[in-house]
C-alpha cells in the first residue's frame, strides 16, 4: 500500500508539472488518476496555475451514473484556488466514478490567491456555478465538498440563495462554521480594543478573513435560527491539530438527524493532519467518500500523517 502511494505521488507530481507546461488530461481520459495525499506538493505545483483544473476534474463530457447521480462541486478555501486545494480529492472522486467540478471564487481572475472577497458575493458565484453544472450534466441536485471557508460559505448559498433545493449533501473539511479565534488572537485584540482597528485594515485586503472571525456579524447572521436546513445531509470532518479554525470544535454543526461530525484523530490516533493537510488526508478523504455514498462505506485507513506534508510514507 505504501509503495503504491509513493508511486502515485510521483506520478501525480509529473502529471501536474505536465499541466503547468500546457498539457493535461483530455476530456473523458481513462482512470485511474494519481491521487496526491500530500497537501504541500499539490499546493506548490498548483498555486501558479489557478485556472487549471486538478486531475480528474471538469470533464465536460462526464455524465453522472446511476451509482453516483449527483455531480460533486469542490469549493476551495481562503487563499487557495481550484487547482492547489484539490490534488487529492478531485482525482479520488473521479477514480470512484463521480463527475467532479472545480471553480475559483472570491478573487481576481487568474490570480493564484482566491477566496478573499466577501463571503456573500462568493456564495453568489457558487450558486451560478452549480446552475452551470446541473445544466451541463442534467442532474437535479449536486453534492458540495468544501475546505475551510469552502465548507462554510455554501451554507449562505443554501440559506439565502435557494441552494437547499439544489444540493443533496454538504461535506465540510475543517470548515469555519462558527469562525476562528486565530489561536486566541482575536479575543486578545478585542480585550485590548484593537480588534476593530485591525479589522478595518484587514477588511480592505481580505473581507472573508474578517467575516470568518468568531462572533463576526456575518457568522452571527448566518447561524441565526439554526445552522442547517431540512433536506440536506451535512458532514463535518475536523482535526484536533487545526491551527486555523480554533478551537477546532468551531468547525462542527449542532447535532441532528442529518448531521455527522467527525474528528480525524478519533479514527486514527497516528494522524496529525493540520488545517492544510486535512484537505488531502487519507482519513478525511475516506470520510468524504463515505459521506457521499453512505450505502457503501469504505474502511478508514490509519497511518502516520504529518502536518502540511502528509503521510510519512
């Protein structure tokens, strides 16, 4: 298993380098695609090609199968983009028979850093993209998988933009559902009366950063009246070693019949995934597959995984 993973990582790096050079996978290319479980490698190779889809994604000829009738839309996080965030999830989903799609939001076209704009505006971009995917595939509903802001922002789409009628499942990987204290920095700044002056400066460059602070007016409004909606199944996957969404329990949604909250370390104590690596983590990505297809659960792997860099072997 480890030998196969190392080989897949090497093939994945070569594949991504080919994409950077202007090559890439043709539409309808045969699986399997190489799955990159090492976030750092995928991020470095994908950062400067934000308009390029990761392997396995955005095959416009793909039509959902009876086994997986809902196309999957991947929603990247703050400061990330469609390419560097999904070198693990996109090919894994494609290899498992899903039609998978990626897009950029909340940033200037072609700019490597995305996801910094106002969350509500980004949600409107998501709404338009989901409509395009449904029209192209003929599907009635889509499933959403998001990392960090990408796991929280779709809830605005569900609540205010009619998304609940078009989405069957929302899988959040380390989502900022209840904001972050940034390891206590925001609370300290609030006590020192420095938070608002700092936010006034930060808001000019990254409105989404300010809106994801714990207790922000944006999150207070989003979570008012309940954090979930009927008809949508929610799964949250978090890590105790998350250094961005703090405390890590802020990722979780309130318990309910259509909510599943999972912690990586409850499933594998050897896994030290942080906020970045969890987007490519073997445990988290298996949880993702199981959330999208609960009728056919897969065994969750357990191995040593390091922050940022991924599996040890």
